[in-house]
C-alpha cells in the first residue's frame, strides 16, 4: 500500500519549504498568489489530505464525540444514533460508537478508553447491569462533557434526555382498559433501571386510577424475547389468566406474541398485547404491535445538541437540565375492542 502524501512531499516537488506549503494551504497573505496556485494544483493532482490526527494534536481538539449504547442491534438505539449523527455532522464532529453489550465491566473499560483517546464529549445510555457510576462520575468531575439519554443515572448532575416513561405506560394501560381489558399483566424490566421503574409505576397508577386492584402475580420480571418464551406459559396457566399484556419493550412484546400463539391463543381475539418503543419489530410481528412510540431519532438529536452546546460553551455556567421527550400511542393489530360479553365468555371457555 502506498504511503499517504505529506506536506513534505509537496514541498519537495515544488522546491519550497514545508512551512511555505502549509501557509499557502491556509491562504496566508505572505505567500504569493502564484505559489498558492502551484500548491493547490499539486495538492489536487496528488490527492493530498491533511492528517486529521496531527491536526487534532496541534489544535487540542479531536472533533470526535463518543456514544455508548447497550446494544447497537436494537432499532431504538440505531434510531438514536441516526439522530446523533445528524447533529454531529452539522457541527463538524465525527461519531465513535461503542456498545457495552449490557455488561458493566465493558462499560467501565469503554469510559476509560474514551478519556484516553481524547474524545471531546460522550453520550451514554447505561447497561442494565450498571449499579455503580464511579466511571462516569470521574469523567464529570474532570469537566468532561457528558450527556445521558434513555437509561440515565440520577446520582450524577449531568444533562439528560429521557422518555416520558411514566405517562407513556399509563397511556398504554388506560388504552387497554378502554378496550374492555381488566386482567392486564406487565412484563417488567429490572426496577434498578429508571425506565423499568417508571414504566411499572405508570402501569400501577393507571390501574389504581381506574379502580382496578393491582395483582402482584400479574407483574413479572421479563424484558427480553427469550424471557417471554419462558414466562408466558406459566403466566397463562394461573387460575385467572390475563386478558392483556403490557410489555416493557417491543422485543419482549414480540416474544409474548410468539409464545401465546404457540399456546393456541389468538391475538387480539383472545388476548391483547401492547409494547413500548415502536421499533422495526412492531411492524413485522403477526399481527403488528400496538405500541408506545418513544421517538428515538428525536432523542438522539436532542442529546447531541446538548452535548455540542456543552463542548462549545464549557464556561457557560448553565446548570445541568433534563429534557423529557413525550411519547405517542401507535395502535396496530395486536389490540382490539373487547366487549363485556366476549370477555366473560372467554373466561368461561378457559375455565372449562
């Protein structure tokens, strides 16, 4: 592989000093128009490109922001990354993406590497196994620009972009209640995750608001497609099984749909299922999922805007703040209107 062209190569070709070439490229007034023209023509001919690493070392800026996500394969996080990249590109930043793969140890190693590699700021959605935030606290204490999104830490005084998980969950459960469902199960995320906690609180609040007693047997720790395959058979075998399921995310909802169909349930005729995310999976399940859209692209844009603002104005004195992104109910085929008569006949058929 041929070596990249350098300023020294151009200078040697023209018989001038490297500093003359450098100043010509910067349109310095001390360099004659004829020399500038010769330099530009040779640069174009030899396809010279400035060394980005060398430039960053001289300017003390890398023009790079780092993003840590639990898993890149999730449609939600890929949507967030798209939003981040749109804003980053507008401001001349490159984006470096890391995935923790839901592992705390990997997240710690990534955070340390980001500081060493001189990224100008970092956007973070924490892993589900993270309970100690010391690695991010160290960055924050060094005035390293840091913005959390979706999965955040309340321990740290940093900018955050969060989804309105509580009201989104309430909206989902109240919609199920409006369709006539009364035995609504919740497939829940770990409660140490704020998104899991707020979505479960929204579920409970919707039931209490509508005079429905909360049944703890209908709240099950289950937040992956594999968990759903294991949990659903037991959940549907209780004496008074649910007539609807509110899952903490779309992948879990999709797993519930598959498991229910294997058990012989029709969706939504026998049981309604609603998810939370509005990712690609919600449109390819059979039937397509009713879900809560959390607008990943907008989350990414807002988080990147906040980070760029902190990078460009490090001494602004602006206090950390939290931006809340509102959710939206998207009705598809996995839920339907359930009349009192059909609900009673369904319970009788299951008991029989």
